[in-house]
C-alpha cells in the first residue's frame, strides 16, 4: 500500500510554541486589552498608570486594573510601583518573542 501523502515540511513551530502563543493570544483577545496596550505603547513616556488609561477609555478603574493584572501575569506588561500608583510598560522582550513566533509560523 502506498502512502497517501508525504509530510509537507518539517515544522519549525513546536507544540510548546503553539501552547505559549495560544495563551498570550487568549490574554489579548479582548478589545479593551488591545486598546490598553496601544495607549501604553504610544504614550510619550512608554508607560502609564491606571488613572491615565481610565481617562482615555470608557471603562471603570477596577475593570482596567483587572485587564492590566492579566497582562502582567501573562508577561506582556511590566509593573513598577511609584508611590501610591502602579505604572505599566510594555515588556519588550515578551513582545519580541511573540514577533519571533509569528515570523516562525508565517515566514
């Protein structure tokens, strides 16, 4: 019996890569989180506190804090305590890793 199909190619994208990417995509597959990421990225200082984000979006402070917490947990954001406020910035290493994964999946 001859084999129906031969493998198309050797995958460069492992199941671990797929699991990690799916976890991150789930975390950002929320319009508010994408807006928050964008607000932080385009800020003049490359960071923002909850009050900055609340002023820009039509969401409550607890809702924004929840989204920020989730993105910190997944590693997309870094948090720094400055006095009373938490300041958030993009984790460029994590973002670069995502870009590398996307380049592997869609070369």
